[in-house]
């Protein structure tokens, strides 16, 4: 059973799964569309949507776990989940830019666009991990972890 205070984390975790559903739907049209004639902003959006959908089960678990830890004021644990996500992104376990969601060794990415997308995601995860780590260290004395829905509702 999921505590009520973690419902937002569950909702947030659905984003990669929704992206996968959209990609499955759009995949039915890809055969009839000429991707070379697609405007650059649309092809970029399609790439990012595909990357978000890649490894959606694992990324959903990591996202929901990190957000649940933030809700419970366990910021250092949230940082760990985000660093795991950064590591998995580096090898394409999640967020692979290669068609078919294939895993890769980082040095095997030949396309500069694929490299840029992977680096952007890794940097984003690491920066968020750093932010939550700093918040956790700086507020450790004032904010004790939340362990129940009643305590969460009492606080605010």
C-alpha cells in the first residue's frame, strides 16, 4: 500500500510510461511519414520524447523513489536515486537515444545529437542530486524525516 503522501510521486512516475505509450502510437505513423522533411523542432521533440520513454519502467521507479524521499525529507537518499539514474543513463539502460532503446557503451555513440542528449540528461541528474544533497546537509538540524501520513498532514 502506498502512503497518501506519496501519491504525487506515483503520478510523477507515470510520465515515462505515458511517453512510451505516445511513442508506440506515433510509431504507427513513422512508416508513412518522411522524417527527413520533418521540421527540426518536431524531430527534436520526437527525439526527446523517445529518450524519455526509453527504459521507462526503471526510470519510473527511480523518479518515484527520489520524489518519495524528497517528500519524506530524506534528501540524501533522493540524491542517491538520482545518481543511480545518471549512471544508468550513461549506458542507455534508461533514456537511450538509440532507436529501439538499445543499451550502449558511452564511447559507442557516434551521432553528436545522441551524445548531447545523453550528456544533458546525465548533467541534469547529477545537478539535481547535488541540489538535494546540499538541501539535506543544510537542513538536517531543522527537518526530521517524515514517517507517517498523519505527521505529513500535521506539518502542512
